[in-house]
C-alpha cells in the first residue's frame, strides 16, 4: 500500500527563528531544511516523496507573486484555521512562464516525486477577481497556467503522482461547481502522463464527492479527508467508485494524537473494498503545518510503516 504526505510542513524551530530575523535571507535555509525532510521521508519508508513547501507561505503564494495578470494584496483567514493567506488579486489575463514550480520546489527524485498544485476553481475562489467577471473563465485560465508549470517538470521528474489541492470545494458554494471543476481538470492535466488525484479536505468531503463522482473528468482518483465522517458512512458513499485510485486521508493533520497502525490499515482496507478495489493510497488529512514539527515527523513515520505493511 503506497503512502505519502502532501501540503506545507511546519517549520523547524531554527527556520522560524531565522525567518523572524531575516525573511528574505532565510530562503536558503528553508531549502536545506526541505532537503533534510525529504531525506527523512525516504528513511521512514515513504515510497512517494513530497516537497515540504517550506518556502511557501500558502499554496498560492508564488503563483500569485510571479504570474502575469496577478498581484498579491491583503490577507484573509485561511478557511477555519488560525492562519492567513495573501490574497491573489487578478487584474489581467493570467499567464505563466512555466518557471514558478521549477524555482520554488526542492523535490527532485525522478519517478518518486509528487507534484502539488492548487485546484483551479479553489484558486479562483480564493482570489479577488477584477478582470474576468466570473469564476469559470478565471478558473480555466488558471488551469492552463498551471499546466504550463507542470508539463516541463513532468519531462524532468517523471512524477509518480500529481496532487491537486481543492479545499475550497468542500466549503460554501464549492460543491455546486463540480462541472467547472471537471472542465478545468481537462486543461489542467492536458498532456500529463502522471495520474492526477483531486484532494478535498478541511471539512467532510462527502457533499463535494457526491457532486463530482457522476461527472467525467481527467482525474484518476480523489483524495478524501477521512477524519470527519465515520468510516461506515464513507464506505457507503464509496460504493460504485469508478476511478483508478483512491487516496485516503486517514492520518489526522489537525491534532497531535498518534494513530495506531492497525487502525489506519484496517480502515484503508475497508474503504478500498467498499470502493470496489481501486489502488488505495494512504496519506495525511491535509497540510501538516497546523501541528508542531515533532508531531509531523511522527505522522510521516506512521505513513512509512503503513507503506511497509507495518
């Protein structure tokens, strides 16, 4: 059973101290710490390696700062968390040079790396639009710009997985935008060889999953935050699952309780069986940045043991 983490990691204490002293100068230390965490993932036995994203203040940060047509202005609370993100303000047609991920990712393990990108509708919903006038054209141009980012890296890294992060899809009007999500996925994953998995988290994903599952899309699977609903309820929802992969966020990123290996593995097996036997991957429920670094390490080691069959 393959396992991985995704999202932003908590910063080690030395990086926090360095960032307070010199925010710009701490970037090189962030890259070194990211390399160290990648080595830790490898030693823990994770078959898939994810960039800790220590250079990223939030998942939109460098796209918003470096793409044409967008600038960063103001901060808004990050969903229900005691954290904030810098708001992308869209002032013109969005275009990418295709260099943001190459500049700001550290992970480079050919064949084992995960590429992580924001889901286009999520990106659009988290932005302030002063140009397009509605979500769909904005989301489609975001999808094309993200495709320009991932295609060059696909050739270099041959990633094992493309993790598409869609937390906004479980909030507010997100579940009602399933058709736009599917259309954006076509542009997002065009020409990509690696399978794309759409992750939905920070709340129960059931309503959003119900909306998406009946619509044909380019995604090879979904990633569900499995910490919000009883396993029995999720099992019922997954009957008739038609995708190739199913990623389950069974390791809770929102608290410091350390899961029992047996519980994680039995839940994964139960949900995979209910879904009809897709490839089951086990992961965290969301970014690990909301818990202390020492507990994030414990969580990734749990996943390593799951991948090793405990």
